């Protein structure tokens, strides 16, 4: 098993979410005081950490495809990509749910060329461009015009679009403040050192 190595990132939050699910809690509702216990669970009690080969960068799907690992915690689009090459692979959302993730296109305040940024965003949101991007990355697209151009094999793919009952158990991470961030960073540091 591997897990992404990105500090206080969505991947770190996903590891915390697993520990919280085991503790019947939620990362978006846990109080900062409770997160100290979660950190202890992550580092010591929660899992047989000797079974973890690596905290990978963004190459978990490659390790899986190469047969170097049997299980990986990875984004669904990355797994959908390698499943095209190996039909023996599968993607599972835990029955407790998982963390949702979204990408954003934004123009920072004070950007030197906001008109160019807007042109780029409009280019990315074009239906045909979105279709080409979606064909390549196999992530769920928020671009309805692009999705409309995609084949049924994409639209009905449960790896790309997990069933609604599972998605209802998934939640977006929230920023829980500097104290929770500090505790999360400390927990992940202990976990990686274990």
C-alpha cells in the first residue's frame, strides 16, 4: 500500500479521514483537541504500518501497474487510466466514504494579465477542449458540455463516477484553522517516521 507524500495536502487529509472514520468522526467536524488523539492513532494504533511500502509522490498508479504494490490510495482518474491497460485492477471507495476533491481555475487578485488568464479559462472550458482533456485524464469533468461529447463508457464508468450512495458518504475537506493544520502536520510527520 502507498499513500501520497504531500505534507498537509488533500492526501494527508485523506489519511486523517481514514483514522477519523475508524474513530466514527469526521475531519470537517472534529475539534482540534480531538485531533491529537487521531494523530496518535495514525502513528501507532490504527494500522500495521509495516505493510506500507512508501508514501509515494504522484506515481501510485505507476507502482500499481508495474506490480510493485498490490494496493494504492490514489485518485480515481489515475486508477481509471491504468485500468485501461490492465483489466485485473479495480477501484474501491470505502463503505465509510472518502474525501472529495475538486480542481479550480481562478485569476488571482492583482494578476498582471487577467485578460489572458480569462482567455485561457475560456479555452479550457470549451466543450471540445474539455472533451480532449477528459479523454486523456479520465477524471470526472464538471464541464457538462464536454461530458455530453464523451462516450457512454465514460459517462457510465463507476470508477470515474462512483454510485450516488457512496458519494453521499464523501465530503470535501475544509480548512480547520492553524491549530488543526499544525496537529495534522505533526501527525503526518510521526506517521512517515514510523
